[in-house]
């Protein structure tokens, strides 16, 4: 078995080496539960390599991750998937270039487009009305958008990559819906355009046949995985995988150095390495056990009268629907948290999301099933007023490009007076951080009613402060 980064940190911690270097705690903290944490915390010193130019132990660790996911090259990320998304899009950016994205992408995609002054073109996912969730993005939609841009710009398909920087999709979505990456990659590559897949919630893909395949093996040029979301690594850790020749490696590594800390945490990197080791040794078995727990949930849910489990998601995402019942998703979320001490990932209008990972226990799953059974028995047939997910039925009018709008002067006005004004700041429900409004879009009455509805029902709407919105001052 190869030595992990943790092994090297532990060896150094146990040595007689005295640290006349950062960090300032000098591996000698006051006594307490975090003492081992501090004892292993170092900076880039002799023998411990450098994340921004890895040549030894970090290089070896990244190569192990690349081998595990079968990518040509893998980079450790200690600033989360956000740094990977920013780096990937910046690497393909160019002056006035177009970027085709799924509208339900994470806000980091929009931030990257803004920083690089890119023109955004949206592809809207289909809708699964039965569960109030956004579905997959289709390859035919992307092909149609590419053709539309080529027609508008009067350029030939062979020159598409001179105007279109890339395509960005999220698969799986926050709700656990997976798109056909193989088909999308084939379409995008036909035009010589790179495909970037935000697979932050799918780091566990590709290690068990009952789960979706890894986008790295499905033809994507860059894939970003959050190894803290569904694997056992600590928060803020992620991976970026690069494949093929459509992404300039030098540009990518340049931006990784820009968007990542110059003092990367060795504890976080050790956490990534340990998670990779765990998946290598026990991933299939743990995912198999998780699948059995998921099937147990689905089997028990068949006996519920009101609560439903959405069958459309990948096994790691559990959507518990209360649509057409006397509950909203927010109320169910609070009942599970306060009465049963079960903290869900997110509450949406008519459902809650629970993340299942290979670290879940049967005891925890049984607690959830008991709670849901009791709640289900207490429900009546009187439907509650439901809130529809913002991505389902709203397609805001774009008045100006994000890259132009986000630079302009703005004023704060009461949200009730903002109808038909142009928004100057992102407005999104958090989690999951998908924009309801993007700077440059028109604030419609429908959107104002939606935001008010969310706030009245206890949801967090970012971009509204003291009932005020930032609108462009024109």
C-alpha cells in the first residue's frame, strides 16, 4: 500500500523537527479536542511538495486520484468546487465569447462568466411536474442553441469554437437528476467545443453499476467533483479532472493558481487523499450497502398514504415529496429537525432533500423511516398551498448581459416597487445557490410574488436585504 499524505504528516508531527515556520500555532496548541488537528497542520516546507507545482507527494496523490477516476489528469482543490468551476471556465474564455449553460447551474458558473465578460446563452432543463423538480438537459437543446448562435453570428460550424467558448451542465443536479453526458459530449465535440460538467454531487459515480457512470469516462473535457458532498473528505475539498485536447492545460493550471489559496491546507489535501484511499478499498461494498438502504426506504414508502419518495433521482439523493398534502417542504423540514432531530440537506416548496452517502448507517435510515411513517399517519387529505421551484415556470427576460449589468451603478428600492426594473444583484434561494434572477434581467410581478411567497414561508432568499432589492440606476 502506498503511503498517503496523512502518513507523511503524522511522521513529521512525531519527529523532533522544531517548526520555525508558519502556521503560527507551531503545532503546539493549547490542550483540547483539536490538538491532533494542529499537530498535523503545516505549510509548504521541505519535503512536502507544493500544490501549485507538485513534483513529489502531492503529485503522487493526484495521480492516484486520476487513476481512480480514469482521467488523464486530476487536480486537488482546497477552495471547493467553486475554484474548479472558476478555473475551468476561465481557461476556455475569450473576449466576447459565448458560453452555453444550463440555467440551473450553480452561481459560481455565473460568477466565472462575469469575471471573463462572457455572453451567456441558457438551456432550460425539462420539468417533472409530478415532483416539482427540474429534470435533465437534452443534447438536442444544446445542439439547437449552438446552431442558433452560428446562424446569428453568420459563421460556419467548423469555426464554432472561435465564438462559443464551451458548454456547462450540472449532472447530477442538486436534486439528483442525471443528464446523458455521452450524448451531450458527442454533440458538443462535433463542433470542436469543450464540455465542462459540474458533477460536484456525483463524486461517488462510476464505482458501482447501480449508480450512474462518471462523467470523466463519458467524454467530458473537464469534470469537477466535490469530494466532501458525497464522499468522506472534509468540507471545502474537491477534484478537477481534465481530458482531451480541447482545454489548454497551461491556461487551466494558471487559473487554478489564481483561484486557489497560495497557502493550501495540508489537512484538507490529506482528507482528499484518505477519501480516495477509502473509495479504492471499500467504495463498491459501501455503495452496495447504501443501495440496499435506499431500496429499503423505497419499499417502506410504498405503504405511506401521503408522503412519496421520488424514483427519478440517482440513489444518493432522496427527495421526500409532500406535494398535495397538508404540509409544505419547509414545514416537513422543521418537523424532522425539531421533533425527530433529523437535519435534512434542503427544503424546497413541496419536498425536502436528504443526501445519502456510503457513510450512512442503518440506524440513521431507520430513524428517518420511523419519523416519516409517523408524520405520514398524521397528515390529512387537505392540500397545503405549495410553492413551485423557481426554475420550473419562470424564464426572466434579459435586458442586458450579466457582464455589462454587474458593473453598473445601482440603487436600493423596496421590492414592492421593483416591478419592471432591471436587477443589479443575483437573487437566489440558498441552498442550492441557483439564481432566480441574474443581474441584467427584468423583475416581473411573477418573480416578485414568488420571492414574497418564499420569504413568508421561511425560506432564505439571498439578494433581498430588509425587503429591498438592488436595481440598476437608469
